[in-house]
C-alpha cells in the first residue's frame, strides 16, 4: 500500500509540473496572439483596399491588364507555398495546413506531381519536415521568415516567387496557409497567388464598371502597383498564419491545462482513498494484535 501511495504522489507531482508548463505556455501564446492580432487587423483593410483598386482597374480595362503577373499560361509547372509554424504544440494548426497542401497536390496537381513538375516552397519548420522526404523538390530558403517577421523579409520571398513566375519557371503559384478568424478558429486556406485573377463579374461589366483616367500612364501605374499588391498579399498570408499559430497554441494549452487539472482531481481522490485504506488496514492490524494479546 505504501508503494501505491508513493506512485500516486509521484504522478501528482508530475501532473502539477505539467500544469505549470501548460499555464506558462498559454500566457506566452496569449501575449504573442495579442500582438499578432493587432498586426493582421491593421493590414487587412489596407490589403483589401489594394485588391479592390486592382479589380477596379481590371474592370475598367475589361479584364485585360498589361502586366506579366496577370499572364495566363498553360499550366506545365507549379509552385506550392506551404506556410506552417516553426514549433509544435499548436493543436491541429500545422496538421490541417499540411493536409490541405497534400490534398491540393494529390488532387488538383496529381498529374503534374507525378511528372516532377510541382515544387514546394516551405515557410516554417513543420512544413519542411512534412515534405522534405517527398519525391518533390522542396525549397526552404525562406523557411525562417517567422524568426524575424517583417514586411521587408516577406517582400524578399514574394520577389523571389514573382521573378520565378516572370521568367516562366512556374506557370501558377498557390499558397496554403492558416487564415486567422479568432483564437479558437483557424481556417486552412488555399489561394492562387500568381497569376493574379482579373476575372470580371457580370456586375462589373456595366453599371458597376469603374471609370478611371490613368495619369501618368496605365503601364507605369500597373508596374508600380501590382508588385506592391502582391508583396502586401504575401505578407498578409504570413501574418494570418502567425496569428493562427498563437491562437491555436493558446487554445491547445488551455485545453491541456483543463485536462491536467481534471487528472489531478482524479489522482487526489485516488490518493485519499488509498491513504484511507492504508489507515484502515493499520487500525485493523492494531485492533487484531490487541485482541490477540488480550486472549493470550
């Protein structure tokens, strides 16, 4: 019985230690989430407005935009950008993102992948670990962007992708990331990064058509505007994923703390019962010994 009590005490001490760790991780993630949320909330209206301007210009031009980034080609080679976190313990965040990337790979681009015509560019260690042993070419040159997440660093990655598309190394670029909704909800999302979409809806062909006068010239405006929009959009992908990671980890650590507390309660009950049983056994032995002595 003494050995059993000792085992329960050791388990209780271990669970208490785990609870302290999960609480600390939850607090750290909550602090990081606040900062990450502020950044994504600030950039979304700016990115959305830039995209709106782009679509209005496309509407004005009937969908025909004189920029290489809107060039539609027969898709013969594809780049898939997979954005995950560097660390784990973030619930299903990384697993869901990786799963979405594999679905895209195995369904939409299965034929090209079989021919070795699909490359992977990973941002975040977890994505690289998931694809490094695959038969595909995996580029991890920008894998550590989350180590110093800034617009400047994101722009370098975006420029690399944009140049590769311009030089016809890839005919399409897709980005798989975790879209941040709130601390408890992260949506695995896939978006076409290149070529940029300039499809005009029926609403945009008449009454909703934008009326622009280009000054100094259409080509000059697009040459400056489109790269800026693309870099901003790529930065938004990273900020979304960053906020999603911290939200998922905070939620996971909160749940882990709750589970640890429930386990601790069960162990307390188990310990008290074992202790009571030990006391009862000792009392029984004492009484039995006293009766035997009296009878003797």
